[in-house]
C-alpha cells in the first residue's frame, strides 16, 4: 500500500492563498462559464478551509 501524505495549512498561509484568488462577483453580464469558475474556486477554498487548515 502506498504511503499517504497529508499537508496541513496554517491559518495565515490559507489567508494568503485566499487573498491571491479573485473574490466571487456575479453580475448580469457574467457568463455561465465564468460563474462556474468562480463557484469552483469557492468550493476548493471551502474544502481547504474545512479539511486542511489547522491552528496550533
């Protein structure tokens, strides 16, 4: 069985990562593709926040 490696993020590292992605901003001119992209970013950030960010 292959060894599984899990990496955790400190809250300040996660905050820096989150600051480097655009905030969600859906308007009447946003295409479905753009909205899906923004939703995908937010989904990944939530997964990281809930499962990989730890405080010591």
